[in-house]
């Protein structure tokens, strides 16, 4: 079953509603505990994302203060590490929660993609491209936020992928990531490209903004916060939100927008983390995020585990056979994601039959996972209001 567009909009806008016990389903008493456990996992994973973003920001400051191969490598390594916990939070999207509510959700400021390199900095064939090379653009946080996606969704000026591009540059290589030199940040003698100072200032501002936006989302999920309290006080509606995030991330977003679209085009510009060639990890950690929610546990950066009553346990009380099938399917998706080979742009390259097959197998598994999650939606007698 494919996610029809009206249905997707209804789900992501939380058109799901629940029936009372007198209409059929008696909700398991464990639902409330599972919702509380989910909230604890969400808070912990955003806390880790914030901690890694702070480490990245410090490495960026070191790079800008003293550009070298070493400080650039350190900043790149910190960016790669920062993606590991954040990607596991993407399953908390698609129900207008703190990350993507239409009023002030910062998701588009944190993880928007694909990025038009020409909008931000120089590109091959145009040394003066981008807001960095436009002296008329005043560089500050408010300006960058206002310019993000201004005039087009690819006009990205903030977030993880803006930092990624500023660290790696364009990926013009078939078998490796971008190769921006550290000298792009050297002001004066030895510097390459123009406006090295503005480039460093932009990188510093963008990595700093990530702390603001991640902090905003983390605070909404902190114990005692108003959003979290309301979320836990309405377990049936919140359980529907949890399932919505799992459904949309599994099929439409990861299986469709990120995998199938890039496989169909065979173009590295369509891969999720094209500058760093980190897309294979994006797929693994997105699936792992779904597994975290399903199993009600998250392994923190320090190796400790946050755990509670799982979504799986609640589903087992209502539809045990379906729970077993879904459990196997999620684990299959993770196995297939881990089988992807780096760099991902070679997996999707036309003519790479084995690589294409690995990507397609993951797409098929994620679509099957999506279908089983829809069956869970139905088993809990959740209905979807289709917009007129």
C-alpha cells in the first residue's frame, strides 16, 4: 500500500483520531507507559544531538581561528559524529511536534536538503557565487535564518547540510567526498577562493544556530515541559502520533524521497549527504531511529541505555502476529541499510547492478515496513481524516 498524497498530508498534519472503548478497541493499559517511555527516549536523543552539535561548534571555532589540515579534519569528524544521534531523531517528525510544527518548528532550519551550492558559496565555474561572496549580505543569525529557503526550497543557508558544504565543498569526485581545502579559511597570504573571512564567519554562525534550534526542541521534551506534559496526558492521541512518525519516515521519506528518488536519477546531487559521502550512515541511523521507537530504548553517547515500555509491547497486546511480522521487517530493514556500501553515489550509479540492487532491496523492505505500520494503525482502530 503506497502512501497517497492526501493521506500523507492527513497523517503529517495529525488527521488521526482515536475511537473510544465503547466503539470497539479497548486500549491496553500499557499505552500510557509506552508514551512516557517514548518521551524519555526523545529527550535523551535530542540531548545527545545537542551535545554533539556543541562539540562540532567548538571544532568549527578552532578551524576558523587556526585553519589547517588538522583542524579541518577535526571539524569534519565532529560533523560526521553529530549526525549519528540526530538522524535517530527524524522519526519524531511528521506529526507537528516541536521539531516541525508549522508555527516555529526548526526542522527546515536544521536539516533541509538538497542544498543549492550556488546559493551559499562559490562553485566550479563561478568563483563569485553565493551569499558568502555577496558583500551586500550582512552576516548575522537573523539574516541567515531569513535567507534559508528564501525563494526556493533548495536555497539553504542554515543547518547540518550548510555546515557540511562549508566543510567539504562540492563533491566533484566519483569515488570520494568533496575536497575543499583548509586554505579557503585562511585570511591573507596563502588563502584560496575569495572572502575567506566571511566564509569562516558564516560557518561559525551556522554551527552556532544549530545549538539554538536543537536546544529549542530539546527543551520542549524536557521533563516537566508543557509540550511533554500534554503529550503524556493524552496517551491514545500521542500513540497515534508516534505511529505517524514511524509510517512517514519509513516509506515516504526514507524509502521514497531519499532512496528511490536518488536511485531513479542515479545522480549524486540527489543523495542526502552528498558533500561528505555520508549518505549510507543516514540510511542506517534513520532505520535505527524507527527501531528505537519500536523497542522503546535508546543507547546514549556514553553507552548508557534509556528504556521503558515499548510500542512493540503495546502492539503485541492487540495484534501479536502483526507485531511479530513488523519486528522482523524492521530488523530486516536495518540489516539491508547496513549492507549499503560507501560511497552511496556509487551504489546508485547507472550500470552498478549490485549497488542498485542493494538500494532497491532496502526500498522494498521499507515499503513493506510502511504497510505493516499501516496495519497497526488499522488494528488500533485509528481513522484518518482526509482533507476535502
